C-alpha cells in the first residue's frame, strides 16, 4: 500500500498526505480537516501510527488508511479518538460559494 511505503519509525507522520496515491485527500478543500487534526493530536501524544494502532486494537495500515482520508466507520473513528483521549464531533456546515472557496485557498497558499 502507498501509505505503508511512506511510513517509517523515523517519520511517524508518514508523509501519507503528500503521497500521490492519496490524491483523494486535498488539505485545501477543508473536507477532511479532522484528518490533519487527528495526525496533529497523534504526534502531540508522541505516538507513531503503529503505537496508535496497538492502542486501538488494530494494525498500522488501518491508521495509515484513516490518515490518508479513507474513513472506514464511525465506530472506528470513536475508537481512535478514545485512544487519543479525544472525542469525535460531526457537523454539517453550509457550503460557501465557489468564489469564497477560491479566496480561502489563495489565502492558505500565501
């Protein structure tokens, strides 16, 4: 798997989000901001993907897939959140007009 190739113990973030095989995740579109929040929280806790997987009771490739934006189930998200001493919050937010999204992407690029 592409996410597995990017992961190393020396690079616990795995650079998964930069992997071309994970092109479905675009950090500028805001759709999966929680993915970056989850990665940041994992790193803040000092955990590698493998260590988080052990706490969750799964294998490292499952965490890699989640961090690549491939969400399996809500129950899995709850397990990961619990292992990170966090909670899951899901909201529906009205979309911005396309012009506002472009302006937001330009401001992030600066």
